[in-house]
C-alpha cells in the first residue's frame, strides 16, 4: 500500500511536466535520496512514453549549489529535467541557460515517502490554483514596491521596480518553464540592495528546521546585518558564517505561500508553500532567465506566519489571507 501511495504521488508531480512520448527526460538525484523514490519517478515518466536517464550525484560535505559537469551537459540534451535532490542545484547557471533554450525544469527538492503518500502539499489542485498564483505575480510585476508586516514584528520594505513577479505554479508543460511542485508560491527577486527592515522568523528556516524559538533578522540595504533572539538564531548565524561568502547575507527572494494543502513540516518544499505564510531568502539568487545569478553557495528561506502584504501600496494579503478574488 505504501509503495502504491508513493507511486501515486510521484505520478501527480511528473504530470506537472507532462512528458510526451519520445521526449528525453533527465532525472537528477543524489545519494541522499531514497532510491525507491527515484524508481517511482522513473516509472511515472515511462508511463508517459518518454525515455528516462537517471544521473545520481554524490552529496558533498559542503552543500553543492551547481550540478556536476556531466549532469549539466545532460541539461542540453533533455526536454525535461526533474531534479530530485537533497542538496539543491536548482539555482544554477546550467539550468538558467538550458531553460532559456526551451528546457522544462521541475525542481522537487528533498521529497520523501510521507509527502508523496499524502495528505499534504502534493495533493493540491495545481491546475486550479495556477490562475491565482499568476494573478498575484502579475500584481507584483505591475508594482514597484512591496512591504511585509506581521503582528510578531516583521516589517520590511523592498523595491520590485522592473522585476517580473514570479509565478511558481508547479507546472512546467511549455518550453522554458520552471516549476517546483508541490511548492506553489508567488513572489519576486527584489532589486539588489533595496530591502530594509526586520524579519521575525517564526515558522521555518532552511538549515534550522521548524521554529520553536522565534528570532529576528535585521536587514539594511539588502543585507542581513544581525541575527538574534534565540538558540535557533545562533544556528542560522553559524550556517551563514560557515559559507565564508559575503553574498550569503544578501536578500535574494520574497515568496508568498499559496498551496492550500501544504503542511508546516520540516521540509522546505512544504513549509514555504503553506498558504498563510511568506518567506524571505538570503543567499544565491534564483536562476530565473534574465536574472544575474549571484552564487553564495547557499540559499536560506526564512518563513513567517500571517503576513500582511502591500504590493504597490495596495494591501493584497491581510494576516495571511488573500483579500481579492484573482
């Protein structure tokens, strides 16, 4: 029964890329992933009539941020890449270049059997939610500013001028599309150096896990300049310092969770997708086409509950709830 449930979840996610008969699909994984999960995804792709090649990378002591050269070369021959990794390489130059040339890319990070079996984020209605996600992203595209506040103390503003909104619908069915199912969110890569204010992290943080002791991150001119407030803050501070890369502190992304089935669990793909949350990331810039990637060797999403979000001066979310029918 468990194997059947895992296969059902894998099939739902593979359908987000809609592989076609005869297409070349590269499944990119690493040795931190349960091999049974990779097999389930391979079978799901083959059910669509596509040809599958699996490339497994070895996990590194210092988390890699770029695929191996052999894996990167495979991007150029594939119609679809499905990344099933525990050390994520989605924010890579190789992905950016191949996506520009028409590659469809699914990032399914740190997925496990429990998530695939459900309930939770994998069982959202991706097609139904997609127009809402695109609608929020369109508001961001049309605006020049964003402000996020919470009752817990978050208050941060940033510039979105000239930046397209990001609509992560989970779907990558057309050439050049990127999806990260089951992470459904709308957001933006803000103008570098524009973020200022305070983030109170009270839900989840990459490298730290579920937050039991909320902590504060102070941001000045686009950089996290102080992290304080709890033992979990100390852990994040060490993670950033251990990179030895000054760009690890750069604010590089804002996201708004829009998956109404996602659960707040110790998994970034689910936690940052939860409806009623938002997240701000520091580190490596997402590899969206047309965006200059700044590689910090790390990408840390910091998730907080119940944001009120102003986009271009208009309140679009209040206490985590979308106010407008989109």
